[in-house]
């Protein structure tokens, strides 16, 4: 999603810069006209290119950081040797938004060809 928004922002920035240097005027006598300044256009386009490059670089860096964090947290098929095991915890938020009703969950864990189904029912404290 971030990549899409960055692309849209960069496109809008470039489109805006393409229109830079154009304007209109009205003289004190009421005469109107339009003008074009190639210098202003080049400055705006260069500024947009620099801004777009910074936005895209920041998005790439964030994506690379997120991927590195994800890779550290994921168990890879070569992480565990035969006979080794890996454990963890699953924390569920208390059911505060159910008006006192219990929350139920079905957790399905598939390991190889084995399928494990865990049913959880969680009620507020004192219920």
C-alpha cells in the first residue's frame, strides 16, 4: 500500500511540476493574458525530481527494513534440524468489546500433512 501511495504522490508531484512556470495576469487597466517561464518550469521540475527520489528511496529503505525484520522472525525450512522443536506463545486480547459475551476463536495449525484445530472460548473476568 505504501508503494502505491508513494507512486501516486510522485506522479502528482511530477504532473504539478509539468504545469509550473505557467500563469496568468491582469493589468491595472483590466487586460488579461497568460505567460510561460521556462526557468520557473525547470526549477520546479528539478525540485519535484529531487523530492520524488527522496520519497521513493525512503519507501525502499522502509521496505528493506521491514523485510529484514520479517526474515528474522520467520522459521525457515532449514532453521530446525531433525529432532529439534520450536515453541512460542499466542496472546489474545481480553473480550472487552463484546458487551460481556464470550469470544470464540478457531485456530488451525498445519504442519506438513498434519492439521491441528484448537478451539478457544474466552470470557471477561468474573463472567
